[in-house]
C-alpha cells in the first residue's frame, strides 16, 4: 500500500488537499479522493449522515472505507472520547452499538475507540479499570460483527488531558483487555511528538498494530513538509511487512 503512495505527486496532491478538502462538504470529498488517485479513505465519524448515503458514494467512486471512530461524545463541546469516563459507561455502550451498525453497513474492518480526556478528580486506577472494562465490552461486541477494535495513543500537546498517550501504555492496556481482535492504531505524527523511535517501534510491535496513520511534524501536515523522514519510513513500513 505504502509503495504506491510514492507514485503520487505529493506536493501537488498536498496543495489540492489543503485548498479543497477542508472547504468541501463531507459528502463531496469522496469524488475528490478518487480523482486524486486514492483507492481507500477514512474519516472521523459518519454519524451525521445516513450509512446508505456514504455507501453509495464509496461504491460510485470505487473506494474502500478502512476506518472510522466509535462515537466520541459531543465533539463540538470538547469531548474526545468516552471510554475512560466511569460516569458515561452506558453512553459508551450505546455508541458501540451505533458504531457497529455503521461499520457493518459501510464494510469497515476496524473501528477506532478514542479513550477520551481524563475527567477531573478521577484517580488513575479508576480511569484504567474503566477503560479496560469498556474495551473488553467493545471488543466482544465488535467480534460478533467480524470487526477489529483499535485504540490510538494521542499526544498530550494537541489534546491536553487525553488519557492514552504512548505505545507502551496502549500495549499494556491491550494486554489487560486480552482480546484477540484489539490492536493499536499507530499514528506516526502523535508518536513522533510523544516518543520518537518510530521505525523500531513499528518493527517491534507490527503484529499488534492494526492500522497506521500519518502526518508530518510540526503542524500535522502532509508527508515531506516537516522533520520526519517519510521517504525512509515508507520503505521501512513496506520492508517490515505492513499491508
């Protein structure tokens, strides 16, 4: 997959994406992605639209949807997930059901679970036990539907207070969850900001990484715009066998 990215004119594509995608209504972006040569897409949330609307656009443009997130609370009000909040377990479980409904309709292999920000006044042991219990529930429900569950470490600079920050923390939590359909979503940008050691981390833990996301740093912009050596990383990702 990553080898094919190299044939795209990345500066030209980045200009198109920067100027167009952020200004274009969501349902119009699928045609743009296909026009720019992509065969697969992902996005944060589908829930503001009917699943059949999105499915028709995927099919019409020859696109596969590879990922979307479980419901993450009130995004506009500052929520960034629910899974670590002990007071919102019922809301989280309802979101799992909704995510599965959309995921199965859209043919998604993975659903990403955002841990959320740690609520004020809740101790770490409670945050962790809540997160683990919610992930066990989500993984079991997703497995019934033939879906994988992902969890994503996010850097604390972009989202202060976010509960899950590092690869090691994610792996430790997944060890405790003990589900064979639960994996890390490894975001190169977030990992660069929190821990570095990108190539070796991906190599050592490839079997536990279900999906890779990327952007350059600083600015979370397109590959080649910042400090990360993406020419090396793309070749490395192919070499270690990520598909």
